C-alpha cells in the first residue's frame, strides 16, 4: 500500500490541479507497489495513468461579449 506521504502528496496535487504532478505521484506509488511484490496493482496504476495521458485534452472556449 502507498505510504502516508505518497497519499498526502497525491491529495495535495489533486486539489491544486497539477495533473502532471498527480501522474508523477501515481507512478511513484506504482513503483512502490511493484517493489513490494504487488505487480498487479502496480500494472493497474500505470495503465490508468497512461489511459489518462492518452485522452484528448478538453478545450474551454470563452464567450466574447
């Protein structure tokens, strides 16, 4: 399981809106899980991060007055 520090970091980056850092923390957690022999959860986390990164970015159009 992720360390307390990793979870705190993930929560902070989520609420700050820093998606790149959020992905980085998630991959660190995946590495931690892999190191502890939890290959399936590590693979699942990496897949989720890759899936997110491959999604098209949403574009918000501003209305002109």
